[in-house]
């Protein structure tokens, strides 16, 4: 029999579009190594509205939570995630380059992270895929979310319109968003794929949030989530412009600053 922690997620996504939401970027990366269990546990301790995380598929097929293509910058190892098996990735220290107290922190699997976060907050999963062809990656993510009963607490997003399209094509009723940034080619940074895909939201980097974009989103009933915003004044302006979700590296500081601004009004 499922506990209340299993039932709670059914209502979490209803907050999108109703409240101003602050998500931790890869957990709480200012306080713990990004995309690690320690970082997500800290997000739970802080009671955040949500977190953003990155998932990709390793050589042996497992879903791992890691941002970079290569492990060199964030661990004591080297190599490309896609070319390393899960047991090889698990031997790497994902905390050693952050602070001594996090030595021994491991690269987590997606199911480990979802288990930590389940029932506590909205989870925005960025699908790290550049593939035009279907290699089964999205199906694995969709299946895991379904098996864990998290359909109504997860947002799936990607810079790759084909990846988003495969999620939508799975007909699992999942909430999707299209990521885009100003350093992409014109058809990507203007989110042309949104005209072809039945998405639920736009995920622009914050300099791309304009009145025109917000009008377009509201006309189509899309939510807008933007990243990575660490300044309280900028966050306040974005919320006033109609943005629904702000993703930040400093969620606790940003929440505190916005609360202070409210009290001073």
C-alpha cells in the first residue's frame, strides 16, 4: 500500500502557473556538489518549490544524473559519460573537487535521485540528448517516471526538439518544455520547434524573456521557466513579466531576498 508520500505528487504540478516558483539549479550547487544526492537532499531540507537536474545515458544503458559530456571537470576521473559503463562511473568521486566533506559522493542514477525527491517538490528533468534518431533513451526515462508514479510531479525538457517530440510521442501524458538559449542557431534560439510540438512550456535562458515571448506563451497557454537567475531584482522583474519558474544556483538566498522585498512593500 502506498504512503502519503506517493499520493502527494498528484497535485504538485498544479502550482505551475498559480505561484511564483523557485527551483534549485542541479540541486543546491552553492552548498553541495551539483547533481548529487547530497545536493538534492539539501533541496529537500530547504523545502524548495522544485529542482532542475540533468540526465543522460551511459555506455551500459543506465540513466545517470550528470550535466557535462565529460567527467573530468567535476570528478576525479576522466572520459565521456556516454563511453563509460555505470560501474565505472560509480567508482568516481563526484565530491572531491567541491569540498573535503563531500569526498566520496557518487554520480547518482536517476531512480536514486527521484527516490530522494519524490513527494517533496516539482522535478524538472533536462534530457541530455543530441540525437535525431530514437535510441531508446527517452522511453527509459518515461517508463521510470511511470513506474514511480511521478507523472504529475515531473517536467521533462530538452534543447533537442526531437527528444521532446519522442517524449510527447510516448503518449504518457507528461509535462514537457523546450529549452533554448541565445548562443544557439536561429531556429533553435527562437524555439521554432514549439510550433510543431504539443509542448506545455517554454524554457528560455533569461535574456530571451521578452514581452513578445510572454505574449506568445500566454496565447498558447504555455508556462515559462527561465534559468539561471541569481539576482533577486532580476528574478522579481521576471516574475512581474509573467514568468512562472525561476531556476537559480542560490535558491535559499533568492527566496530570502524576495521575501524581504515583499515585506518592505
